[in-house]
């Protein structure tokens, strides 16, 4: 049994990548005869009339339309685009990107003068992590390939890894001398990343906003069929789009003929924004588990001639979750706050543990850390006792406050303690409000 590529072989592999053809574009020097005779500013002249224009154009009816002297004439506006109406098969292996389907036409040819028998052909893809068999005829070998004949087949593989790939084509056969030979051939290519996804996460009250910026790294335009966010439990997602002009079109028709989003070649960018919300009953459980996974982006696209591609991002993480035992939040503020007039603020305490906590003490300090008095103070007792909180329970209470200064002021300095051990649990972040005059 002979192996390797050093020995002479009757068979040889030829590999051609199968992908969509491209347009054959010619860039001829074509022009309109009027531009040569009149100049581009002819129609700007007020004395130019359709009659004078027709007098300057003399059409020779005796000449055939396809004559040599009219080879540079611009007959239709489409001629200026240089599209010949022909399609060109790929002339090189080309770039291969993550998320595409690698399709290849493989031909095994017998270039000797003798027939070979019992041919076993195997094709596989090797990466840094795995080896995948794409075609194997070992269970049903090819009886023979005559002299000058060939055996053709097609393989497909979804590209899911970046970096170097090797297409290994192997053939085991018996030559005319009855010797069993082994022929391996290797075809290497590199898989690149077609696009990059950058995300930003912002939390506003009970909603979380996710911004995804998609950048095109390929040399062709990408038409995004779908950029869908698949939220993890217990999130729900809603895509936010700009308010386009309202067009009186049937919604079903609009969905069918929806134009894809275009991301231009060589660095084109498009942004998508999603609003994520979760139910209050499930938010506590998520915080206890300590998982801040929001979900994944599912991206599908097509190139100029419809070549498909598909990618899924890794889990997108939200803002770090604070592992607080007790959390204090402002639930409701009055719509108008008047100077020197008391107002009520509704607050909420949340127990994030699986045990009972309390009683709790809610207090508001009189002075800032640097000694300046606060513009919004408590109207009444500075300390409020809250009964015990059940495991994963909540309770609402009201604070009676009063503003002593006009303009934009801050409600701050509110903290929660264990009333017995004086153990601090949480403090309310500053909240800006506007104080109106009387």
C-alpha cells in the first residue's frame, strides 16, 4: 500500500467552490451624441428650443444600427451601468465567512491510460477543534473509473468556526498493476468574521434598553433579513424603530414586501435598539440566582445575489446584579412639588433573601457629608419603623417630605437599617426633582 503525495498516482482531485455567480460588468466609454455636438449646458440656454434641437440632429437612416461607427453611442440609460447581461462563475476560491454554507464541487479524475478499481473516496473538513466527515464511499466503493474518466460529487458544510480550515480529499484504489494506493490531497482556506456586534445596556426604571451596533467587514453589501433578539427567561423583548411616515398599506402586504436593512460593504454600520422588561414577580428570583443574562441576537443576511448567512451571538449580559438583602426604591413621586409645602413620596422595601428580616428602620440624615443642609427634608419624625419583611416579600410605605429651596433639588440620604443590630442594608440613590414656587 503506497501513501503520500510523493508516489505517482493515476487519480487526482480538482476542487471548485460553488457559490452564486457575479455580474459581468464592462466599463465602456459610451456617450450621448448630443453631448459631443452641443455640450452639457446647451439646455440652459433660453434660445434653445425643441425645433432648434431637432434641426441639429440628423439621423442617417441608411446606416445600420449595429454599424461600427455607432459602437460608442449610448443608446439606452442602462448602457451606462456597464451590465452586459451575463453572469460570471467564480474565478478564484474567494473569501469564506463565518455563518455561510461552504459548498464545493469535487472531481476525481483518472489521468492515466489504465482503469482503476475499487475506489474509495472520502472528504472531510478539519479545524483546530474538530474533524467532520462530509462524504465517504467506503461502504459502497466505486467499482471502476476508466482511463480519462472521472467521478464528481458535491459537499456542503455550515461554517461555525473562525480561523484555518483544511478540506482533506482522500482516495484509496487499486491501479492497473494490482497495487493498492492511497492518495491524500489538502486544500486550505481561512474563515473570517463577516461582521462585528457591539452592545450597550442601559437601565431606566423598570426597563432595560439594549443597543446593538452591527458593522460589516466584508467587501460586499449585506442585506439583513432578520436581526432578532431572543431574550432569556424572564425577559421579554420589543424592538424600537423610528416613527416612519404613516402609509395606508395593508399590514400583511407590508410584512411580505418589507425591504431588508442594508449594511454597506467595508465598514458599514447599522444600529438596533430593544426594550427589555420583566415581570415584578420574577425579578426577585432572578436577582437571587445572580444571573444577569439578557439573551442572544439571531442575525440572518444575504449578499448581492442572495447568498445566505446566519450568525448567533453569545449570551449578552446586562448590568451587574447587586446582591442586596434588602432594597429600597421610590415607587411614586407627586407630579408637582411646591416650595415649603409638604408632599408624600411612596417607597418600597424588598426582601431578596429566603428568610424573614426585621423590624427595619428607615431614616433620613439632616446634613450632607460635607456639612451643607439638604434642600429636601423630612416633615415630621426623622425615623420610621417598618415591620418584619417575609422571605422575598415587599412592603410599601410613605415618607412625608418638604422642600426648602427652589429649582432642581435632590432627594437623598434615605437609608435602611436593622432596628436591633443597627446593621445597614441599603441606601436610596439621589433622585432629582423640580421644586416650583408657591
